[in-house]
C-alpha cells in the first residue's frame, strides 16, 4: 500500500511539473502586445525599451512593408507608431539587441505603407511634424537562426552637423620655380566628425593656355564651432602657375554618423610670386 501511494504521488508530481513547464513556456512564448500593426506601441523622441520578442510573429503587414526594403526575414516583428511635434531627423537604433535586429520605417495606412527607410542595426529618417510613422523592428536572421530575443530599441533626435562659414583669402602665393600655388582661408563647422575640403584653381596664360590644378585637405576633431585656418597646395596639371589673377572654387563638407552638410566659395584671387 505504501509503495502504491508513493507511485501515485510520483505520477502526480510528474504531472504537476509538466503542467508548470507548459504554463511557463506558454507565458514565455506569448506574443508582445505590439506584435501586430493594429496595436503599435506609441513612441516619441527619447523613447527606449528592452522587449522580449521571442513570442512575436510575422504576418502580411510585415511582408507588405518589406516589399520595398528586401530584408532577408521579418521574423519576431513588433510595431511602433512615431510622431514628432516639429520637423527633425530621427535615428531608430536596435543594434544593442541580443540578436540580429533590423528596422523598417513606413508611412501611410495598413496594407498600403510606403517605405521611408530600412536597414540592419540602425536607420535614420527625416520626420515631419504631424505625420505618423510606423516602425517595424524585426529579426532579420542575420545570425542564422532563432526567433527574436531581447530587443533593445531607442528613438533619438539627431543633432545635424553644420558648415557655419567658409572663406578664401584674397591673396595666395606661387612658387615661381615649381609653379605650385598655395591658397588659404578659414572654415567653421559644428557637430561634425570631420571636415573635407577640396578646391580647384585656374589661371589664363596668354590668349589660349589655361593652367589648372586642384587640392584636397582633411581635418578631424575640429568641428567645434570655432574658426580654423586651412591652406592647400594647388599642383598644376600642366605648365606652371605664375604671379597674377587666378579663379578658385573651394568646396567643404562635414559629416556626423548619419547626416552631412556642405558648401562652396568661388573667388578670384591674386597670386604673388615667391619661394
């Protein structure tokens, strides 16, 4: 009798354990509340969260938006709706997720969404005030398997780089022996990781000949909102530059992680001889 009771107790224990395992796994596998387009999580600039997407699914709305993107998969997808009070550039970042995550941004209505931008890891887009954007975070299966995991997603406004000022000095130098001209000026930029600066110069010699040359410069860590000097040696492509007037055009651009700014200056300068 004692053995029979022990056997029955063991069976009951096994059933309880099995039920507990099933309930636990059902809870883990439950899809998130924003699993479908009909119930997106509202987000604004500064919003972030970590979400378990192992129970998330994929459906025809995901596939429709992905038609214009071409992500390899839209598994474990979840939806967000996003608006801004004023026009701004936004970065949606899922790169800190513990699986290969991607982002698709669309606007429009269900079944007729138009792609704004998409890509793995993080994407940027220009958000217009009053427009609702729909953001789909996915498991693109770039890691070869699984279904989602811990999605780490954030929405942040981007501080755009600016090229605040670009000048070319009215007087340049020319090495009369080599024919290399040196022109200079200043630039001011803000919020950029680097600045690239290039220029072309041309000088008429006689009635038909034109001497042309170009230069390129690169600076980093200088887009701090203050003026910096630049100087470039213009190597002639044929012949030699000489003292006299020359026409110059100077281009500059600065970039951050997602955005760039650029500008140019055209100016006639005077080259003065020397070594």
